[in-house]
């Protein structure tokens, strides 16, 4: 965003400009040489993140050791949240979980709720409801959607309408510093020319409402008839979109912010304008140190992002009718957070399949550790080494701009090698079970998924209570089947029914049919019962294999 700054004020490059109007002697921010991004002073976390300000990976350095200040742009609450929003919020939730759980960084996360805006006013007038009531309805729905997706709430939600006095004071500060002006109509605009080349020069913007420059943007909007308003020194009106974030972030974190996040579509003009406002208000060279942007979510086969304006979106509620929150989280983990991603039933099937593969391995490993699954001798040394290598690979991947696809690959490779060691045999060979390495692997995988926000039991819809019920049902079936299959002793009394010696009695055949019917009837619910001499104890095991 920053370009080389000339030693003289950029105002002199505009036609008709006779002298600098920005009081250069008292405001070095305006006319001083512009600096490129500066590496912050503080704690080097050992992580690297892709910083949108520099378009490259930079070392993540925090102003305070062990603590990160994080600001994110929340929703404008005028309609249902859709899957494009969900993708961004889930991705940043994953990043914050990694920072706190893997690298021990305490994240203070502030999110703004935009509860007054042109879209809110238009929707409220259309629905014949107050803007306040409409905003509260959709704010609550947004929070419920985030909870359903298991997105951790921020440290604090802050609403725009509850910070109007602070916003007015912030605008006054920018005006006093010579970087904004009021119009006769009651609008207040940021003065782009006052900061020269610190703001990018963009085209395609039209002049309106008494602007001095086509690039100037509104800090305060004069109210129109029938619109909500607040009193201000410039007349009745309401805040512009960009100023709300600058004010609220500054009210909590002051003149220095570690991390700012949002969708890539917010980089310009929203984040560009936030930077200009904050640096003009605080008279600082660098307000936000790192800007992290998430890529768009596309419907497969479309180059357009999912959005309400394009009417190509899926609401979060509708999505959760077909897929689980954990499946969507795995879908997000399989791509880099800053990359665009295609959504389709195929991509969701891949995420679901991975969760099922992980669950199946853990089930088999636990069966082996319990002695319910006979396997050939295990190479313990190889397993311990593979686990150590996986831990190192995952740590390295996550420290490299939160590379979750590489971390998932490392864990799936560990599972593959674990499965290779679980070679089932038909008879015990006298070797002892190697429970310890499998226990350590299972524990690590569960902890890893928990860090990322995935609950393995619930991700395959098999909570402990349900497992216990199915276990008792399968045990009862096994006992009934064993009684029905028990061969009869050859005596004069039991051969009268024509049952061949050593075979089940004919009057017990219906019991076997009932057992077979139960197994068949459970399959549509995803419970597959397997009977084999390879399984110790009852000779029966079962798995959840969900079919949708």
C-alpha cells in the first residue's frame, strides 16, 4: 500500500496547489518521507505470516511478549450469514486457536458489529421494521451461526451504535490534525491530498457531495429524511463505514495494533481507509503491523465469490442441514487461509472421508490396544520415530504461515503408517501387544484435532452415549446368536424334530433370522456389524460408517 514519498508535500503535484496546507512543521506524518513497512519491535514468535502490507511472508513480532492484539471486521447485520462468511470466520478461528494452543500466545480479539449502515436502513424500510430491531435480529442469528460452526467468540463484541461519541471524537481529532474537512451539507470527508502519496492513487471514483478530491471518503454522513441519526458538531448524521473500525480498534488498542484480519475484498477500500484514518489521527508511520486476508469462497465452476449481491450463496443454516461443522472445518483446513477455495459436494465429500478415515484408525488402534484385534508383531521403534517426525513436521508447517494443508498431510501420513502396522492375523502368535506407541499416536491425533476445533466423536455423529447403546445392542445380538448356533447333543429326545446331529435346532432358526435382520436394519443408520473369528471375545465388532 505504501509508495516512495517525495521530500516535498505531494499537494504541490496537484494543479492549482500553491503551497502545502497540512501544517508540515507540526505534522511530520503528512510531509515527512514515507517509510516502507517496518519490522516491529518486540517478541519474535518464530512464526512467519503472509502480510498483505508487503505481499510476502514476514516474521511475526508482537509488541508484548506472549500477547497479540487482534482486530477483525465483523458482520454488517442486515441479512443471513452465508458460507462465504463462514469460510473467513472459521479460517481465522483456526489461526487464533493455533496461536494460543500451539504457540502459547494470548490473543485479545476485538470484533465490531456494524449495526447501522446503508444496507441496514434500506432493509429495515423495506421490511417496515426499525433499523435497531433488524440489526439485533441478525446479530443474534450471526452469533448462533458462529456457535454452530464452533467459532470461538472474540474477547469482546463492540457495536457501532454504542460507540458514537468515541467516533465523533475520533473524527474531530482527524480534522484537528488537518486531514479531514466538513461540508456545508453536514458531511465530513477524509482529505486524501493531505497525506499525499501515503494513499494509493485509484481511478473510477466519482465526485459527490462537495468533495475536494474524487478519492475522499466519508467519515460522517448527513442524515436523510426518515433515517436514524445522531447529533454532532456537523449536524445530524451517522458514521461512515470505515471510521467505525478505526475508532473502535484505537479505543481498545491505541496507536499500535499487532494483527488485523478480514476477507480479501475488504483490503480496499475498507482497510486502506482504516490505515489512513488511524495514521492521520495518531500521527504515526505504522498503525497496523500485520494484515491477514482470507481468500474468497467460490461455488465450483464459478469464478465469482459467494456473495449476497450476486445471489449465489448458501446460508449457514441450510449448509448445516447436510454437513457438520467439523466437516466444514476440515474443508477449510485443506486449503491455505489466504487462498481462494472452491466449494462443492465433491470437496465436502473429501473432508468427510478424511474424518471417517481418522475415526476408523482410532477405532482399530483402540481395539488392538484392548486386545480385541489380533495383529502381527508391531515395529515399535518405527512407530515412535514416525510420531516424533510427525510432531516436528506439524509444528514446522503451522509456524510457516499456518500451513494447515501440510499439517493435515503429515497427520494422515502417520495414520497410514499406523494402519500398515495393524496387520490382522487369524491366530495368536504369542507376541505381546505394543499398546504404548498406538496409545501415544491416538492421544496426539485427538489433541491435534482438538486444537483445530474438531471433536472427533461428534464429527462422525457417534457420541459416547450412543456408542454404549449400540455396544449393548450388539452384545445382546451376539449372545442370542451364540445360543441359536449352539450344536445340540445327540439324544433320542432331540432328534425327533429332524435336526441333524451337531446342528442348531430348527426351532431356533427364527432367532438367527432375527439377528440377521437386526444387522441389516442397522446398516441404513450407519452401524455395520462384522462377525469374524479374527475378533477376540464375542467374535463380533461394529463400526460407524455413515451413509448420507
